[in-house]
């Protein structure tokens, strides 16, 4: 029992004793009145039996009164003892303190209910805001989707017009003209990549970015991507190295994996001025591990954690003439996630970056059931 | 010389495709909407129809449905030409569209001229 409740209990027992005392007096008075009436009757009609009965009644009442009195005095003395023992605890300061504490509790209680009410209001406001934000996010995705489509036609017209001029379809083109036509075409490609990426992101966010997984050879895919880059690499004076077994089966969407590899090799190519790019693939348990390692400018420890985030511009890439769309790695991460693989980067500024991704060798049981029991 | 009908509501893109095709020795006829495209196809009986999808008045899919209903035009191959990659089953790199529950070859805008020409070649020959 906490000390405060003990004090309160003692106060309460003292109150009960005083009530008992009042009860004893009341008992005495209420017995004397009928007895007086009986005595009055007895005086008028005196008999021996009546006399004896009267004597017994008077004795009974007196015995009753004195026994209650003695019980009461015992109770009072116990209560007094207790009171004396608890005297310091029952000082007016403590009673004040108790009252004050009680008042504080009342105030605290009402404050708490006010706070609870406010919190409930805030929660429902937040719920409404959350719903509004969800609607806005949907609208934004639809907007991006529609706008991206609307961009494609004018872009096709601009690209094809410049291309036809650059090809000399309408007469000879001098070097300067060709240079600026090519500059336009390069930037149109950049814009096109951005639009394609935005469309992919919008599909990913809507959950409509489907992957069609099959049993495919990752080594063959890597070799195709390397072939596509070989000419560019040679022109830039970069060495292309590889460490690949003859074949490695993975359970993956071929087009999507090409997209990831083109992205990773494309980044490595962009940010490597001299040295090499090395692609390797090997088995690791139930997964195949692929690595794209370059000897480029690298990524600082401050930027590394944000490498797979939306529109994150890497510090030392900022002034690079060929910035990406800022979405390629986000899409790559999503593609690898959809394959239940992992993608991560290791890098040191000045000595290069290595990006590793893993892909499962076989389909999971879950996927097998979804795809009607296709064996890997 | 093979005859190709281009049906597209955008006159600029029509002109550019026309340049490309003429340079590659194709005869070109054009139409700016689906309705008129069907009429031109019935009159001219081209070897190939390059069809836009999103067009005012008549949707490309609707025009193809009509073309398939006429004896004279039902066997003419159709190549869809669209900026709407939501018609494509997966992404813009794929080269087929699903129109009226049937798959047709497709080229997306923006396009690669070499891919356009090789697809045309595979559908009608030189």
C-alpha cells in the first residue's frame, strides 16, 4: 500500500468511530423512552411478574449500554493510539499537500483529456491530409505519364528533321553544320532517355512495371551489351575486360537485365576517362553475382548511400558534361528488386566504382505456382 | 515499286516519313485521318499501311477493324506507328502492339530510321 493511501485509511477509521459513538447514545435514548412508558404503566398496575420483568428489562438495557460503551472506548483508544502514531503524517501540511495533490490530479486529468482530444483531432486531420496526398501523388503520376507521351511526338519530329538535314538529304552539310546537328541529336537522345525513364518510374510506382521471367543465360546477355559498347570504348581508349564462365543460367527478364547492364556499363563509360571497365559473373549459392567495375572518378562516402535514390546528383559528377537522368540507378534497383536480387555499390574517389547485383538461378516455388508450374 | 499508305493526323511526321520512304524508293500516299485512310486504302490498294493509333475522328484500331472487314483491304499488312507506349505490352523497346486483341508490328515515336526501314522491308520487301 503506498504511504498516501495509509494516511487516508486512518482518517477514515477515526470518522467511523465518531459515528459509532453517536449510534451508542442514540441506542440508549431510544431504549430509555419505551422503558419510561412501561414504568409509567407499571406504577398504575403493579404485579409481581410485571415487577420482575421490569427488573430484567432495565438490567438488559444497562448491560447493553455498558458493553457498547466499553467496546467503543476500546475502539477509541486504538484509534487514538493510531492517531498519535500517525500524528506527524496527519499534520495540516500533509492534509494540505494531499488536497493540493488531489487538485493537481484533477487538473492533470482534464489536461490529459484535452491533449487526447487534440491528438485525436490531429490524427483525423493527418488521415485526411494523407488521403489528399495520395490523390495528388496519383494525379502527379498520371500527369507525368501523359506529359511523357505528349513529349514523344514533338521529340520524334525534331529528331528526325535534324537527322535528315545531317544526313545531307537536302544538300551538302559543312562540318560546322554537322557538328551542331550532332550536338542537337545527342541532347535529344538525353531528353528521350529522361522521358523513357520517367515513364518507367511512373509504371514502377503504379505497380505496372511487369517483368517476364524466363531461364536465360546472363553471360550471353553480358557479351551482347559489351559488343554494343565496344566501339565507343575503343574510341575513348578504354579497355574492356571480362571474367566470365562459358554460360550461367538466371531466372530473369532478359530485356530488363539488358536495361540494367546498359545503365551500369553506360555510367562506368561516362565517368571513366582512362583505364578499364571490367565485367564479371560468378555463382554464389542460389544466386549469380554480376560485377561492373570501372577505374573512373569514383563516388565519395557522402554520396554512396544515396546512389540508388531519385534524382540524386553525385557531388563529383555535378560538373560532368554528360550527366545522367538521375533515374537510371533507381530503375536498375527496382528491376533487381523485382527479381528478388540485391544491388550495391562500392567506391573510392579517384580509383573507381564497382556495382554488384545478384539474380536468382531458379524461380521460387511461389513464382512457379503463379506461372502455372513452369519449371526453371 | 511498292506503294505505302501513311495514315497520321500529324502532317510534320507524315512529311518526314515520306522523305525517308521516297529516298528508299517507295511510292508514298498519305492520309490525315482514319476515316479518309480507309477510303484511300480501298482506292489505291497499297502494299503496306503505316497507321497512327491516337487520331481524332477515327482511332487507328477502329480504322484497321474496318480495313479487315473489306475483301480488297483485309490482307494488306499494317504497321502501327505510335507515341503511346501504353499500347505496348511491356516497354518501348518491344515492337508489337495489341490492337483489337490481335498483335501487330509496331514502331514507336521517336523512331530509329534503320529499324523503320528494316521492319517495312520485312513486311513488303524492297
